[in-house]
C-alpha cells in the first residue's frame, strides 16, 4: 500500500498511462533487422517490460533521416527505410505491449552531428550546425544546409506517421539533449550560424519547433510528442566535462537558458519533457555510473516542473522506490523513468506493486552489459540479468530428470547457478567457506558509491532462501566430500585469491580486500600498488575518507587492462582521482618497503615515499585446485566464475546462467 501513488494514472496530452513508471529509452542495438524493422529479439525485449507492469515503454533511439546521416538499418530500426516492413513488425510488437495495458512510444532521432560514433561515419563526413570540432575524432564537421534541415524535418513527419500506423501511442524526439544534432543547434557553443537557425534562443530552437509542428500536422494534435531534454550541459570546454561539486564556467547550456528553453519547447507543442543533464563532452552525466548520486536529475526536473504545464519525466538512477514516491509527491516530476533497472529486472513494477520489493534484482550501474557492450559490440544486454534482450533464446529450459547438484562456492557464479537450477526444478546444494554469500561483491561494495554491489549480494541471499536452496555456510569442501556425496553433477565456483608478494615489512602490507572489509587499517597515508579498477576505486574511497593516497602503476596509464569498461565510468573515475587529491605515478615499480618508506623505481629514478601502509591491488589468481583434484573422477563437472578465469561480475553471472540452464 505504501507505493500506491506510484500506480495512479497520468495523462500525456489525451493519452492515459496506467502508472507513473516509464521505461527510459536505451539504444536498441541488436534489436533491428536488415529491413529497418524490429527483429524477434527486439519485440520480445520490449514486450517483456510491458508484461512486467511498466506503464509506458519508450523504445531506444530510431532514425527517420537516411539522406543527411545515413544509418545502418540492420543495427537500429529506421522508420522510413521500408515503411511496410517497419509498420508490420511494429504492429506485432505494439499489439503485444497493449495486451498488458501498457503504452509504447517510438523514440526518433534528429541525428548525431558532431557526436557520431566513429565506426558509423563510413565515407560520410560528420555534420553539425556549423564548422566545429567532432567529439571523438580530430575532424572538423561540415555545416548542415537549410535544405538538409528541411529534409530531416520532413523525415520526422514520415517516420512518426509510420509509427502511428504501426500502433505506437506517441513518439519521443531525441533530442535537445546530450549534445546530439538538435541539441547542437540549440546551444550557442556549437551553433555559429547567422541564418534563421542561429543567433537568438528562439532561432536555435527553430529546428526542434519545426519537428513537433511537422509531426502534429501529419499525425494530428492528439498524437503525443514528447522531448528528451537536458537543462544543463556540464561542459567546461571542448571535450571536457565537469564533475559533481566542481566550480566551473558553463560553456554549453546553463540553467537560466535551460529553463527558458523548456518554457518555449512546451509552448511549441511538446506534450511532455523527459528531463536530464549533461552532454557527450560530459557523458558521465547523461549515462551516470555508480560514482554519481542516485536521482541526480531531480533538481533539474523540479526547476522545469515549476515553469511548464506539461508532464515532466525524471530518470537517472531512480530505482529506489522511496525516492520515486517522494519525487511524485513533492512535485519533482510526474513520471519516473527506469532504464538500466528494467534491464536488470523487467518485473520491477509488478514486484513493487505486489509488495515484493526484496525480489527486485538491483542494477549495479556498472554499464558493462549495456553501454559497454553497445560501444564495443553494438549489443544491448545487462551484466546482472543474462536474459535481457535475449529473452527467447535464454528461456528457462524444462528438465526431463531432476538432478542433485553440488555447488562449491557462494560467489556470484555459485549463487546464480543455484538460483537457475532451483527455478528449473533441480536440487542444488551450495557450500560456502565464509559466513556470507556474494564473494567479491562484499569487499567490492564497501565504498559508499558501490552500495548496489551489496544489494546484489543481499538479493542473491534472499532469492536462494525464497527458492528453498540448501545452503551451508562456514564450510570447506574437500575432494572426499565431493566424491562421497550423492551428487549427479558438480559445479566448482571456488573463486580467486588476491595476488600478493613480499616487500619487506609485510606487517603493514595489505590486500585491497582486507582494507575494504576493514580487517586492516591503512593509516592516514597509504600507497595503492596497482591502478586497475579495484585499485582506483579503493584509492578513491580512501581519499574521500580524508586519507592521503598515492597510486603506483607499472603500466603507462591506469585501468589499461580492465574491460570492457564503459567510457563514462572510466572517464569519470580517472577525473575523480585527482579531483580528490589522489596522486598517480605510472610506469613505476615498487622495490621494497621498510621503516615506513616505500621504494619506487620510476622513469626519473628511485623515489622514496613515506606511508603508513601499502595496499596491494595487482590482480587475482584463479582458485581451482579442488576442481583439478576431482575433474577426472566426476562424470559431469563444471568450472565457473573466477575459478575458471578471473573476469568481471558479468561473465561470472552469464557463464553460470548458461551452464545451469542446460544441466
């Protein structure tokens, strides 16, 4: 009953949405087919979120223009490429979405402009409002012509009309947001034009105004048109973004102009504003990693809500239902948008409505399965939910014969394997040597900005209990236990151990895990040896607690071997370290530690560093000795997680799901 208000209807124009939750738009990479329509994977993906109770589904970005910025229609749907096919596949999807009482909007892009992904450029030079630098490449964009603007505007009308025919309930324009083409026109930093599309704010918004007018003229005034909108750009300079709490001069759109623009956009006919902040020059704002606070867009949404008379959407790590409820009750927004949380758990809304909040699988804001894979492989997925955007091919397999399965290790791989086996009807029995489940999630989740790692460990603990999985804590399994136990199948998920080496005074040399778990006190001055992700996050955590921290890395840059890390996470972390006074020494090797002095060999020679402790964060070794003891004596045996190969959370969970779903 507590969250009842989140399940009250809301209107966008004349359209009624059944509750206050929308699926935030996320790039539909891998969800289109070669003819510009939706493939089966895409249809299943959006329908699953409707089935899970989401009131409004926003598709990821699609395209209508194929003249100015031609797109590969086999990667992302193009509503004007083959209109008959687009309408047909859209209709199949929208009819299924409507069966669950949900509405669905097509998100339509005005183009990338200067932020075009380099691999998408092909032979075409990047375009922009004016001759300005490209975001990623050392290229100068060409200025788009007025004829090309009119061509894009017309394509919006054509695409929206096809969307309406395909059963979509409205569209969202992408956008005067994040520094895409329409946003580049709206921001004076990027728009140096002297014609009617440049100069005053009204002129710079003319492109966006003509888009909504064209769509309304083609589809009627009752067809909702919403806009993704960034109030503030967070740009310090070309390709330089600001950090939270940083004092800087805004080079992009500042708040004052952002509020004025919001009022104009509502006057132009946009039926709702989906509000955020940031740009691709500061893209850790537009794609907030765990280092950003939850609900970071709420102040901007509140500003807009106070000056417009259309609904306001608020996204940005809004997965805490108490925060969502407060935002609705206090007039911050009218609709709460969930992006990555609906990747992690498509049933978020139904579980919350039914009072099953503890069953909601948390998003950990790692970006590894979504933005990381979008950038590297043109696929949208989820690190903690292996079924996201693969719903049909990863459906739970029915079993023909129930098996009793021994699982050794209660890290994420062991827990995921036990969960999947129990759902399918097998009988998993899990043994964990520690007093807790979750493995490296516990030390990894020690920093305050990694709280969702702890939430994921808690979720696994609760799920195994709910599913009736037999779990034995504080128990070390031997080869004899494995061979003499009455098990049909064995899964070894015994994890990994930190790499350590002697530096001399080893009494004050600790592993990162020991410090993170507060088993060891690093003192006031410490040196972290190893600039990988764990070392950098440990250093940031300690620095924020007031410690003097130095990172010593053997390679020529930090986080060089971690991956695939989404650039918004990596770029922000790299900036946060010096912002919090962490000193970074690269191309350096530690040689010894005694009497509170660490001896470091650098390119400039030996350096003596005074410190209270040394924290080793130089990687992990696979712990698979038990597996090798019994591998030739157990007919069906699997090695999973870090015990197989030290990697990230995503691959531990994904591999465990794959194996456990086919036993």
